[in-house]
C-alpha cells in the first residue's frame, strides 16, 4: 500500500512540476515571436503576409483565415478537424514539417520547450 501511495505522489508531483502555459512569460514570448514576424502579422490590423495573421490562432480551426492560400497539407488537416490547441501548436512549432508534411512553412521549429510555451502564451494574448 505504501508503494502505491508513493508512486501516486511521485506521479502527481511530476505532473505539477512540469512547465505549464499558465507559467509562461509574455515578454519572452514576444521576443521569440520576432522569429515569426517576417512571415506572420499579429495585432490590430494584421493582414496576410507570406503566412496568415495569427490573431485568435489558439483554439481556431486550422486553415481558417479568409483569403489566405493554404497548402494542400493544411487543407487535409482541416478536413480531419484539427484545431490549434496549445498542445497542437506546441507539437507543430517543435518541427512543423514533421507535424504536417507538405506544409509551406519553411521555419525549422523551436527546440526549447520554454520558447514554445512562451510564444504560444504570447499568441494567446491576441484572441
């Protein structure tokens, strides 16, 4: 019984000590976003560039920005019902071409988990 309690406690401790989106740093996220802004606009008046604007991306269905020409890969993901949750964005931003083979996005990804957490929180602030 003690072993079971110890295992449960250890699992709970590990779950609560992992970095979370609630602990994100928006200032650091804004700095990470500088890697994105050559292709993506955000904020009031954001328009399509090489990539679509990212306002409201967290929680949005993939390929949902009007008048943007998405890749066939993104259109296929839309058909599957993909939604840009925090977890889905995290997976995509880790390695875009691995997550969505055929994507037009040439960015190689963000290796550091903290960078992804922070930039996703920054994006989320533009809902």
